[in-house]
C-alpha cells in the first residue's frame, strides 16, 4: 500500500491545516486522488449509443510531448470487451492508468483499474430527488494503514506542541504536571491535552510523552496503536438525501449501525469481532 500527500483529503481543509491558504494545495489533492481508488459512475439514458461511441474512438498514442516532463498519453482497447485504458506517462518514471467502460446503465471511470476493478452490482432510487450522499465508513479498513500513519503523524505533532507549552512551566518552577496544567489554564486560557495514544510524563529533567518521547525526539508507536475509530467507523452506512420543497429544504438522514464491531484492534487489522447487533435509525426534517 502506497499513500502520498496528506494521508486523508479531508484533513487538508481542517481548522488546524494551514494548507487551505497555500497555492500548492492542488498537489497533495491530486496525488491522493491518483493513488487511492476513485470511481465515477454516470447514469446513461442510452447505454448502447455510448458503447457505439466508445467503439469509434481512435486508439493508440494520443500525445507524446518530450519537451514537457516527457508527458505522453496512450489509449488502448482491452481485447474481449468494451474496456478502454488510458495510460499516462511522465518522464518514463511515473505511470498512471485510467479505465473507461459501460456497465449496465452507467459509464464507469476508475483511476486504479489494474489493482481495483469496480463493478456495478445494482442500483437504488434515492428517497429524495434533488441530492444524495451515501457513506460506508467501514470501507476505511481497506486503507487503514494509510489512515493510521496519518493519525500518528498528527498526534506526534500535537503532543510535541503541548510539550513545548509544558516545558515553559517546567523551567519556571512547576513541580507537578497538575501544577503546570493549572498554570496554563490560568495564564493562557487552555489546558494542553495529550492525543491518543499515550499521556504526559513529568520527570526531573523535562516533560515527556509516553508515546512520542521528548520535545525534540522523532519517535512514535507502531501503526497498530493508532486510534482511527472516530465517529463513523461503527456505522454500516449513512444515507443523506435532500429535496427542495416550497421555501424549505427537506433533509432525510438514514443510518445503520454495523452488526459486527472489531474489539482487538483500532487500525483495521482485527481478527476477532463481537456481534453487537444491528440498528437502523431515520431522521426527517424540513
């Protein structure tokens, strides 16, 4: 598994991320999208007409620009079907493959067709007509190592930032961790909190993190200790649909809890599960 960029796209736009105001924000976004499974499926009113149009597309080398990063494009038709592969090459070092195919009533585009082959297995009509979003959080288990690495990286930075604050009180005479936390709340209006996993340790030499060491040490726990449970993974699915009605917007939220929740591991490597049953809940509001 290879993960580039931020580790998770949503974190690029979080409150603590300074990259939102960076002109290079497109770079980690594009790298993440190119290295993780992304599938686009478009509804077709006439699939046969689309198949005929795709069969008439000229294949072979579409572009070969040696002057700009050795950029080239090749379109190949896979024998035995309607599947097309677009091959992108940069300087004979980076290669990306995209697929284009008609499946059932959909035109399906995929960015990782060599290792991940999406298939349309059915369709379901949304409850409200104007917009809809379906989340299946337990799919995070497929990319859990990447999320765990990103979580540990953020936790280490947060722990070191907190240690920097505690170091000030350690050097100015605070005798215990509780004294330092109380002084921080009184003077700065906040109390440093250690992220999961680990806790603060107060030693004669300096404040430490049980998981990430001292302020200038590059140490962190193994991936299995990362806490990526969050709010959504216990859910089997979360279905949100919207519809404009008169002067209001009706929103319907339908969620289903997962029948089996991992108990031995928090990063997606669990081998033992406990059955907690399944529960479906609806919320409808205008």
